[in-house]
């Protein structure tokens, strides 16, 4: 495009063809599996009060500190609004606003759609990206944590994604202060080995010192949250692990894992996929038992996660298992009577679940066959005046260039049999 001002913004993506198909596949499979776990859909606004995220995601989270797209809405009495950087705060708000925390607190909800964060763009990290998320309310028991992790495991296996599931517990309001103090002391003792990012985190959000990627080696000697757990948090974590083993779910305990959002308590988890480079986390979430109350609701437990649809699609492509969306057959026809026949044959083939592309009759046979091959079609169904007169089509196998006449009524079956 010659006019630079009309190109897309940095960090904003167009998804076309196979990329869009892979994203849709992730969304379709996630929806199908979530529904089997009796999770109901919720749709929430893309635009919310910025204050919603300050209160929930946390003032010291990267999202609120530097990544939100905000503007002042003149129609709303000068309210500062933000494009949603994540779905959890909006879902909690909707849950409380509908009064469910008091009338029917146990809820299992899923949502999907675009999220916006002004991050430094790189492979797998965009400024508009898509999440498919789940939030469960009113379930403080470890069986709920385990059920969500079992579901995530099922989804990743269903997609045939090579993945690793990491879990941790970061304690609760009761036991976390001791862990936080230990981390602060450790950081002071290792001050010179830590970079500026970590120094800044020390006062604002000491747990995130463990997230200092540059200093991954240094943080190996940092204290572990597992050594500071109170009996309740330890019992909860043991319960989760036991149920995961009962369900034969493979996981790794990573005591260094902390999450970048402030609302988490107890169980935290991340799923990473191969072939993605630095941005390898495809699913992330955890428990947030105090959040509903912080947002003005009742004291109701909460837990959830979001999967990054863009990253999951990239991981499928990296593993060579993304669906191509290529047609099984392309129909090539010339003339009015052949066009009518093409409509009939096309309908029959689609009724047999075949993916059919109809090619423009404006070009030469050779060009159209080349186009069908380029689209990834295995067969060409060729219809001219002679074929119409005989009630047949020419079925051409584009793989070996063999061709034979097949009666119209048998085309769909002939292709289906050949594809088996
Ligand atoms: P999060 O870790 O910020 O958690 O994001 C979840 C997932 O969204 C990430 O693991 C990643 O796959 C994807 N993601 C995040 N940022 C980007 C980006 N800039 N570009 C591409 N993909 C991205 C949350 O958002 C929490 N709300 C999850 C949650 C739900 N916790 C409890 N309930």
C-alpha cells in the first residue's frame, strides 16, 4: 500500500487464510469442550471504565501501569474508559452487577474475543489479540481447580498440541506476607545481580521479582512459595495435585511461577507450547478468591484462565498440524448449461461433507487446473457441453493427472471413496 497512513497499526494483525482458519479451529474446539463441562457463554463489552482494571488487575500490574488503551469519553461525564486488556474484570463486574453473587453464586462462564494491550510487539505478542477464557465462581474446593486443569489438558490433547502444564501455589492473604518478606530480603542480598526492572518491582510488587526474565539464573536461589504455605493452602494444593494424578494429567510443579496480575491466590498455572520462542505461554490462569469482594460483591471464591487464541494457532502451525482449509475438489465449468450442472453437482458434494470451490469460468482449462492445484484441491470436477449432454463430469485426480468420466449422481461418492 503506497499511502502509509492507511496501513495497519503496529502490533495489530490481519489474519487471512490458514492463519484465520487455525484460530477458528482453536475457538471451535475450545467452545465444544467447554460446553461439555457445562460452562455457559457470557458476552461482555470491549469498553469498560478504566477504573475497573485498576481495581482488579492491580495498580502495579504491567497492564495498568503501561499497557492500557484509555481515552476520556465525553458522553459519559468525562469518564476515563479503556479497551479491555483482559476478560476477568469484566466478567466479575457482570456477575456482581447481575446480582449472581447473592442469588445464584455458583456459575461457570466462558467468554471470547479481542483484548488490547500496548505491549512491545513480537512474534506471538500483539496489541490486539484474542482470548478464550473461563471463570468459575462459588467453588473454593480443589476439585474445581483440578477440573479446569483436566479440561485444559483435554483441549490441548484434542488439538494435538505438544505442551507442558506448570502449576504452582502462591498462598493466600494469610501466608503470602511471610513469603513476600523473604523475597524482599533475598532481593536486597542479591541487589547487584538484579536489573533495574527487578529493583523497581521490589517496592511495588516483590512477587514479580521471580518474573525477571533477564535474571532467570539469579532467581534460582530465591525463596520458594512452597516453603511458606499455611496448612490450608498446603492442603488445597495437595488436593489439586492428587486429583490431577487420579485423572492421569501430566504436570510439573514450578515454584518460581508467579502471575503478572494482582488478584491471584493459591493455585496458579501456565501451559507452554513448543515452537513459539519467547512468547510460549498459550494458557494461563489461577484462583482469585478475594476478587469478587474487592469488586463490591459477596465473599465468593473464583478461579479461571484464558487461552491465547493467536498463540495457540501459531503453535499448531509450528507443529505442522494446522488445518489447511483446502478444498477437496474444485469445479470447473464452461457455458450456461454446464453452470446449471455445476450447481447441482456442487450441492451434492457439499451434502456429502466435501469442501468444494467453484472456479471462475473466465479462464483457460490449463490456468484453472493450475489454480485448483495451488488451492490445495485434490480433485477437479470438469463440466463442459459434452459432459452435460452425457450426464457425466470428468473427474480429474490432480495428484497423478488421471481423468475419467463419472455419472453426476456418483461424483460425491467417488471422491469420498478416493479420499479414504
Ligand atoms: P494473561 O496471562 O495476561 O492472563 O493472559 C492469558 C493468555 O493470553 C496468555 O497466556 C497468552 O496466551 C495470551 N496473551 C496475553 N497477552 C498477549 C499478547 N499481547 N499477545 C498475544 N497473546 C497474549 C489473563 O489475561 C487472565 N485474565 C487469565 C485469567 C482468567 N485468570 C483468571 N481468569
